[in-house]
C-alpha cells in the first residue's frame, strides 16, 4: 500500500495524489498563458504583477506595490491598501 495514500485516507482525503498534481500543473499552465498574454498586452500599457507562490502571504502586498512601481515608474500612496491586499 502506498504510504502517502494511507496518510491521506487517514486524514479523510480520498483522492489520489495524481489528481492534485494534475490540478497544480493545470494551474501552472493557466498562469503561464496569462503571462504570455500580458507580454503582448503590455505594449498597450496593461501590466501583470506576477507573485511567486513561494512569497509569504504576509509579504505579498508590499511585493505587489514594489512591482507596480518597478513596472510603471509611478509611485502610489499605499497607506490604506491593507484593506484589499
């Protein structure tokens, strides 16, 4: 018996690990497609801020603001942005 499968069943998860791997890979494919689309749209002043999955959730807001400034060269007042980031 697959040890991971037993552990998942014990936790109440009954789907095979391959199911979750496929979902993750599909998500990565969609994300890559979005990046390619925005590379083309960037010529028309559309911007996409790509946040790496490994960035801690508590640091994502600051990362997005810094990336926005880097891409656009525009500084923003981000004092009240904690409500939506």
